[in-house]
C-alpha cells in the first residue's frame, strides 16, 4: 500500500509481507488530547492476529483478515479477504469510512465512555450515522 493511497487522517504505522497496520491521527492520540491506548488502528494480517504461540509464519492458505481496533479490547468484527491486495483495499475502505464518521463505533463498546466518544465524534465528524457493519 503506497502512502498516497492512505485515507485522510490515517498513516501507515507498520508494513511487512504478512501485516499492514494503519493508525488514525497519531498526532492527536498522544496521551494529552486523547489517550494513547485508544489510538484507532486497522490491522490487515495474513492469518489471525491471535495465532498460537510459536507459530510465526502463517499458513499459505490462511485468508487475510482486516480488523478495526478502537482500544486493545474494543474491535469491530473482522472481515476476511483472499489476497493481500483485497485486504489492503478493505483496510482503506474501512479507514475511509471511519474518518468520514460512517461507522457506529459506539455500538462496539459494552461500557460506553460518553465523554471520550463525544470527542471522537467531533474528530471524525459523526460515528452514529453508520450501521457499524
């Protein structure tokens, strides 16, 4: 994924052959304006991120997975893709929808953090208009 392909507000945080990580506004999620552990990230990985210990190389038949994390324990349902290119496109689409305020990220929280989510709405321009799917 080339840097010019990254949607507004996002940066390529990490890239390797079996993993791509996009981070949303790391300039804002700096522990002063927003808590650093709440840095929204999109992971595209070959195989599941929670692979068992000792298995460092994914199976060639493993699909690619794309997941949006709002916090370490708050994530959107993972989507799967057959190829790295399709996963990168899925990650870009998800990142674009997040920045545009088209995702209902509030629905991902079991315990709402209203003040934080209100500030996130201001940053993304919404958050409650999408389906969350």
